[in-house]
C-alpha cells in the first residue's frame, strides 16, 4: 500500500538528504505501527509528519494534516498556554503534560502528550516531535470516580471537614454544616475555633497540631452549634498531604453522638434514681434471676447488691410462698402489671416483713418482655395500724357492751392482752385520793393473781415522780420505750419489791390517763415483758385513743347511772300518784303503767299488769259515754292521739249493767310524745277517777229533771187559769186587768220555755230525747220558723237569702227548736243593729244543706267558740251578764244537730257580729224513694 511519506518540502533548513531519506523510510514505517499519535512539526508548528495513529485519533488524514498548524487544527487546550509550552521546549527539556484536542468530528479527546525539540548541529531548532496518547477513557473514569467520591462526601452521614494549616475551612460537607446548624455557605472561609466552646479550644488546637505533625487522631469532642447548644461528636482526623508531599491541612470525619450521649446520660440518671430511691427496687429476668438490687433493697432485706444480683428471687421469698412467685412470673410473661400486692418477704436473718409489691414487666426495644422490675414497700407499719384500728373497733364494742364501767374496764384490759400488751392494768382514783386497781390482765391467770397480791402489799406511792401518780397529776401520758433498772429502783417501795419488779422482766411500758370531764380519774397501763418489742410513739397514740374511748364509756356509764337515779325518783313519784298513768306505744302496746292504773285495770300490781299480754286497762268494764251509750273503742283517747289528734279527752264510765260492779267514771286524757322521725312515739294517758264528781252531777241532773217536771205541772195549771181569767176579764171589759194578765201570760210563756229547755236537757242527759224522723222540706221549715220569730219581734228584721231545695231526714220540731234558738240568740245579742240574715245554701258537692244565721251584734271572741256549746256556758263578760238565759240552748241545739248527723258551728269575733252555721246531710232522691 502506498504510503504517503512525508517529504522534505521547502524547508528552511538544509537536510542531509540521503541520511534523512533512509532514516525516514524505516522510521516512518515504524511510527505507523504505533497506536499513539505521532506528529512532527516544524518550529512554526506546521505539521511535517502525521502517522496512522494520529489519523485514527483525530480523524484527519495525513494529507489533510500536512502543513497545518497543529494547535489550530486540533484547537489545542493547553494546561497553561501555547507560549508556555514553547518556552519549555526551548529549554531543550522534554515536556510532558495533558492536552485537550478537538477531532475532525468535533469530539474532544484528552491526550497525554510528550514533546521534544530536535536541533541541528548548529543547535538551531529543526523539528518538534510530539507523541500523544489518548487518555480520554481514563479521564472519563477518573471524572466519574471523582463525582462518585463527591456524592459520597456530600451525602455522607458523617460530617466531613477539610481545613488548611491555619484551620480555615477548605471544604465542609452538608452533613457537617447541618450538624452545626449552619448552611454550607456560612462556613466556608471560617476557622474551626469559631465553632468550639472557649474551654474546649486548647483541646481542639492540640488535636489539629498533632494532625499537622502527621498523626491520625480519634477522640470525643464537642462543637458549639449555631444555637449555642453543644454538638457531641466522635472525631477521626487525619493529616492531608499536598502534591509536594507536605502536610497542607487536615481532614476530619465527625459522627454525631449527641443522642447516644443523651441516652447514656439518661441511663446514668435512671440508675442514680433507682439507686437512691427510698423504695426498694429490684429487677429480675423472667426466670427470676435478680439483675439489679438498689440500696433500699440492701437495707430492706439485708443482702448487699453483690450478694443478691445473679441469685434467684426465691432468696427473699419465704418457702411457704414459693408458689406465689410462679403466679407473679406467669402474670409478667403475659405482660400484666401487678399493683400493690400484699405479701410477706424474708430478710437475710430469716425474719419476715410485710410488704406491698408493684411489679412491671421490662420490655426490650422490640417490645419483648425480658424481665421485671419490682418496687417493694414495707407495710409492716400500715399493717400494724390496721391491726390497731381493728383492736380499737373491738375495744369500742367492749366499751359499749355494758353500762357497769368496772366490768367494762376489766373486759378492756383482757382485750388488750396480748395484742397491745403482755400486761394491761386499769387504775382509778378513789374518792379518798388513793389509787384503786380496777382491772389487770395477763396471758397467764396465775400471774394476774400474783400481781393483785403484789399491789395489795405495795400500794402506789402517790408522790412518785413518774408512773400512774405522775400521769394523774399532769394528765400527760408516759412512754417508756426501754425499761431500765434505774426506773425499777425509782419505782420500788423496798428491796423486796425491787426484786419482784426485776423478776417481772419488763421491757417497755406506757401509761395514759383516763380523763373524764376534764379530770384525770384513772390510768391505763400497758407493759411488755419477755418480748423483744418496744413501745413507740405510734403505740402511745393508739393507747391514748383507746383511753379517750374508755373515758367516754365511763362518762356514759356515769351519766346513765345519774339518769337511772332520777328515773327511779320519778318512778316513785308516778307510782304514788292517785291518777292512773299509762304510756302506750303504737299498736296499743303498753310501755308503762303505774300502780293506780293497775288498780283500775283490776291487777294486783303494775308489774303484773305489764307482764300480761296484752295488758288492757278497761277490760273489766263495759264502757259507756256520758249519755249512757256504749263507748266506741276507737274513741279511746290514746288511739285518737296515735291517729293524729294533739290531745284527746273523754269521760268514760263503766256500765252498771254488769252485775256487782259499782259505777265508775273516769276522765281520760291522752297526750302524744313525738318520736325522732316526727311521728307519735308514745301516748301518755292519765286516767283520773271522777266517779264522785259524776255521781254528784248525776244527782244534780236528777234534781233538774225532777224540778222541771215538778215546775211544769203548776205552770201548766197557771197557764190554764190565765185563759179562764182572760175570758172573764174580757167579758167584764176590764182592760187594766187584761193588760196585767197579758204580761203575766208572757212571763208564763217564758217560764214554760225555760222549763222545757231544762226538761230537754235532762232528757238529753239520760238519753231520753227521742227523735221522730221523717223527710223535712228544709226551706219551708226555715220560712215558717223565721215568720214565727219575726212575728214575736218588733225590733228586728229577719231576711232570708237563697234556698237549699233540700229534703233532710229529721225531727221537724227538734230542728225548728234549733233554728228558733239561733234566731232568738241573734236578736238577743244584737241590740244595736236590727237585722238578721238567714242564708240557705248547699255545699260544693251539694250533699249538705247549710243554713246560716248572721247577726251584727256583740260577737264572740275566738276563745269561746267551742265553750258556748257546753252546757251552762255563758260568755262571762260584764256585758253579757246582762242577757238572760240558762246557757243550755246551744248545748241542746248542737246535740240535736249532731244526732241528725250534722254540724253546728260559729264564725265570729268580738264586736263583729256572729254567724252560726247548721249543716245537715241532704236526703238524696233514692233515699227519699226508699223512705217512700
Ligand atoms: P243563753 O241562754 O245564755 O243564750 P246559749 O247556749 O244559747 O245560752 O248561748 C250560750 C252563750 O253564747 C250565750 O250566753 C252568749 O254568751 C253566747 N251567744 C250565743 N249566741 C250569741 C250571738 N248570736 N251573739 C253573741 N253571743 C252569743
């Protein structure tokens, strides 16, 4: 293949032709074999030779390249400049460096270039030889590697910080900047000391100094963050060499350990808390192996941490409670907590203690339960407290069980042994100022007897500066936690006594006063003997509480005795009273009766009466009321009181019908005693014998009855004679005589009226006032009556208003008598205003017909509203005294109305007139039909 061999052209320099040709021939062939681009150029840089390697690398053929200026053809990029290269070549030294060339197709290639200059014998530059090796691939790789490296550095989780010899920042990665709380831009150009706490500066400088001396360093360090907080790092720093091999700075790699540090601190703090906690804190694995044991645990159980850690938890569990641990571990494995589990644990010395456990499972990061931590609290004290409270509750029961305080105190002393004391004694101050032992208790009864004996032999020295006399004097309790011999010596009366006291082996004692009504009247003494326990303030408080309850009980007992005494006195009085006194409870139950009541009831004694069930007061008699009618049982006063009446009274008689029984009359009065709930708890009934009074009354009634009968006959005759006389005198036209006769007749009428009132009264008394009942047209009856009364009155005007349209069942004449009575009273007691209004109405339901008689006269004070219906009652004011009458009209009227199943009442006040009301049941149509 024809080779285009570079021919010496119009070169400036003369060449040794032959030599050059020969040389050139084989050299050219050789150079074509080379892969590298070999270029020969003249001193003006025009291409003289262009081998195949150059053709292949750059794309230009030798033909195209020949004569071209190389750096123009290949757009050479020099490391410095073309001139610099030329200057170097001019020195005659080999130049070596990297160039960037642009190929024919425009691509760029990196070449590693070696160039040298050839000179002729005269030393003039002949040609420049240039060999360029394509390093584009290698460059590419390098660049990629660098990029990768950059990415790594930039995105590393470690902070990377490059500094120069002056500690100025040359490079810092984002992570480092972030760790410090800055942006990268804020850090470049700043020196390391700016990011270090002043106190840490010497340390930083020392490390950097060592790096600059060529050492690799690894250490913990802290920087100061932008926000002033510390940044804890693990630092690895290393020296950096420059191209010349000199140390130009240092590179640091920093790992943020702030969190780890914090966790370490937390861990330490937690451990410190656990260690210093007053609560016992123990942790263990799920197999029960103890893994931690704090100081409190050491104190509580007596094992040191070294002794306990690694041991099984059964170390402190009493043998009989081993099963409990299985239960606890099973719960923990299920992840459950155990709160305030009360149990017993064992100390190193084998003694037991009451504790309350709270156990929580310990979980690892993955949430698996790997063990348990338990907090134990000593509850010996609270258990003791609970026992004390139970004891106090029991004591309270004992104290309230009896009202005999000596018995009570003995029971109390027995109760205190052995819970509170080995010995318990109660002493009371006697009236003579000496101390009397009321109770003593010890577990062993022999010792009790012996102690009693001892006390008899050695009475208490009242002047002693301690013990019971001192407590009684000062009312301050005495606590002797440890009984020592000095105390025994001080207490002993004599040597023998001292010996006995020593033999007792007392270890601890306390004495508390029994303060009643502000005075120390006794003392409770508790003592421990043959026991390793000692009293503490807590025991004393309990004892004082017990004493205050006992004092209260004594006070109650005394109070009860006092009450008992006054009750006894009262009882004597009640039993001596002539009236019968009975106290009823609801349900007709008799609570109390005095002797007089028993006598009335026909019993030998009150006791006998009350023992009977049910005791009855009047069972011997058939009871009657004042009219001789049978007395209805439900009207008995005490039953009326239980039914709600504020007071009830009745005159009750015993019927004479029972053969052999003398007549008896009683005034029975009952009053309620209110219970706590407000209801009637009791009814106190007083039975006053009024037989004599009643007999006298009866006699009086009998006299009235007889007198009115006796009077009636002569008056009737007189009335008859006046009629005869009247006829006579009219015939003789003796007007004068007739006038006197008329006045006599009027007086006779009044006499007749008075007598018939008296007769009615006595009939009523003896129950002989008969009623002839029939339907009565009320309105018509009223009209007739009013007309009749009006006819006799010249002074007053009587008006009727309204109507009842009612038929009532009754005795027409008796009812008329009622209305006449009311109307005449209205006229009689209203001399000033001469009008009387009679109103006829029905009640709301229409079942009652109501007739009211209203006057505008003197009126009646409220105090007399009921009494005016009693017989012989007249309002006793001086004013009323002037009105004639017997005071029995209203009594009879009410009797009549009530026997007609009606009511009679008054509404009035003094000076404002009076209105009397008569209400009578209306006869219904069906009733009228029945009566037909
Ligand atoms: P007397 O025959 O005295 O009127 P009564 O039984 O009819 O007896 O009345 C009793 C007492 O009631 C009378 O004495 C009088 O004091 C009083 N009294 C009765 N009716 C009236 C009345 N309309 N106004 C004032 N007082 C009256």
